[in-house]
C-alpha cells in the first residue's frame, strides 16, 4: 500500500541509479580550487576515516555529492570554507556486484 499523495514508483536493479553517487559509491573528484584529484568512498558516519578516503554520506562533501554523476560540478560549504569539485569517475555498488 502506498501513502496517498506520493507517486507510485517501482525499481529494479538496473533502474535504481547505477550512474549516480550514493552510499557505497567510489568517486574520483577534481578539486577545482586546489587543482588536484581526490578519491572518496561514501560510507556510514561510524566508518568514516578521511585519511583512508572514507567519507560519510552525511558529511558536507558527502551530502553535496549525493545524486551527482560523472561530469557534474558541485560547490560544497565545509567547516574550512567553500570547495568546488568536478566528478571525474564514479563506481557504484551496482557495478561491484
């Protein structure tokens, strides 16, 4: 049963967003401000460890990148100031299976 007012949606593995950044995705970003590439994997808050490239989906960068795809640019407000990234590569959990 679906809640009234919400559209009915169905999804299979192929249509569930394999080309968008989400939990479990690995992304290669180009930091437009610093001119460097960085690689992150989106994990839970408990697993996050920036020194290992593991960032939380609830962190400022994680929230800013959710739903993005290769070629997208995003400006993110962080505690250390605004940063701008371009998504250069993306591997989702769908591709790992």
